C-alpha cells in the first residue's frame, strides 16, 4: 500500500480506500468479507455516507475492535427519511442521523458537509446553522476535520473559498474532467457522456485542482470508474473502455488527490482494484484513451508522465503541476509551491534541452519552454 497526506489535515491515507455505498442492503457476511479484505490490503480510510441504521451497524460490527485502524468519512446531512436515501438540511434531522453515526463509531475523522452541488445546496449549508453545527462537532472533538462532498467544480471552489473545509470528496475521472462545468455529471449517467461535449479538461475543473494545491485542500475521489461506465464496453464514452489501472492512475495523478474510494461490494472486487499495485507503467498509461475522443489537449499537460524517463531525472509531471499553479497568479505565488519545488530532487535548471520528453509527449507540451519558465518563477 502507498500512503499520501490528505492536504492540510496532515493525515496519511491509503491511496486506495473503500467506499461502502454498494454494501448497503447486503447480507452481513458479505459486508464483513469486504471490509476484512480491505483491511488486509492495508486500507485505512473508508467512506460511510449511507444513512441507513442497519448498514451503519453492520459496518461498525465488521470493524469490531479495529475501529482505530481506519479513518472514516461520515456525511453530515445524509438521511433516509421514508427508507429513501435523502439529503437533509433540517438541523434536528441532521443531528439525529449524525449522532447515530457518532454512537456507532465513537468519533468521525472527516465530517463531511454533504452534497454541495447547487447554489441552493451552497446556501443551505453556509448560510444557515448547518456549517455551524459542523464547527460545533469539531470543537467537541466528535469530528477531527471538516470536509464536504461535491460533483460540481464551481460549487466546490466556492465551498473551499469559505475557508472552512480542510478536505473534500469529489468525482474525478477523465470523462467528468472533460465535461464542460455547465453540464451536470448526473445528467449524463443515464444518457451517456457524449463525446461531442468533450473538449480538453474543463477550465473550471482545472481551476479547482489548482486552487486545492494552492490552499492545500486534500481530495478523496469518488466515481473513479464513472459508475462503471468508463470500464464498460457498451457505455464507454471513449473509443474503447478504460481499464481499472488506467482509471485509478488517472485519478491519482490529478493535483491534490490523496486517495480513491472505490465502491467494492465483495472481497474479489477489493482484490481486483488492488491489482493496480501489480500493474506496469504501460498498463496504467491512459494517454491513448484521452486521444480517442474529440479532445483538445494540445499544449496542456495532463500529468501522465508519458514523457519520462528524463536523462537527468526531472519529474516533469510534478514540476509542471507546480508551474500550472504558479501561473494562476504569477505576482503572488504561494510559498508552499516554491518550497514544494525546492524539495524536489532534480530541478528544471538541470534540463539539458535534449528534447526526449517532447518527442514522447502525446499532447505536444512544450516541456523545454516550461522548464525555463519554472526556473524563472519558482527559484526567485
Ligand atoms: S509533458 Fe506531456 S507526457 Fe509529460 S506529463 Fe505532461 S502531458 Fe504527460
Ligand atoms: S528536455 Fe529536459 S526535461 Fe526533457 S527529457 Fe531532456 S533533460 Fe529532461
């Protein structure tokens, strides 16, 4: 297992965690075998968004005395009024469901402001007592960190800019990244993503990724496989289905992403997802897929590392990620970006301009020019 820091929470999470949503309504032995398998693979973060009492109890029971071996994302506002999964902003209802979660797990590591996708969601969370409740929970030590969940880059940017959340869960995969932010991802689950809509990485999503790096907001990822559509022959929006290692590698190579939370529902599925660690670089490479849609990535780095190896061992994707953030506002580059850069083993001024990277880059990124700009922006 590999572990990454989840932004400014300082917590080290396993790059593959477990989303428990598909365990809902499953028999206890199946829940237990799935959780056991995840822990055997050294998973240390799980998402429990489901509001149902039975599934929550079964997860707590399956964890048993291993509660402290995992960090839990628990969602504030998830409710199941009338046995239906729902979003509630009504404080007495919200408290009832959250207190039940706290009773079962003792404390929650990441208290998530649940589902901020629309203007209305934003107002209901930040302009009522809802966010204050999360702050109260944190003050009491019931939750360790405040986070939120969203599928909408515009709303995620606004939520981050309130200064309250320290981390968040977001839907990340190549199809969503290329969907214009004016399109709502859920509208495309049933009808298909429609490659005619794709045109390179949506600028709002790129802005979100950069903002996260700038403010050190760690991201956990849902919908890594686009609800299974990206890996399906029938539903893929690309020329061919992606593989599990390609989807995982894509998500893990986005800025600020600390882990993915795949919704496995059996031990075999856990095993399948963790086979990512045995995959080769070639098997993880997703660039060919990105080139099958009507995409316009020319000149923009997608951090795929296809350009490696560099003879002087510059980590080109990592350096370019920092450059892209610095470019956001050249007059006010965050000190953390410069110090990140200074901590890299090999700096861009070591570039010999051999051009090997540019020959290999599928997106015609002007790497040599970028390395010169990095030296200018990040070393002064
Ligand atoms: S420069 Fe090109 S090959 Fe290298 S990480 Fe960026 S997009 Fe990928
Ligand atoms: S041009 Fe520079 S960055 Fe690219 S491979 Fe050569 S030394 Fe590395």
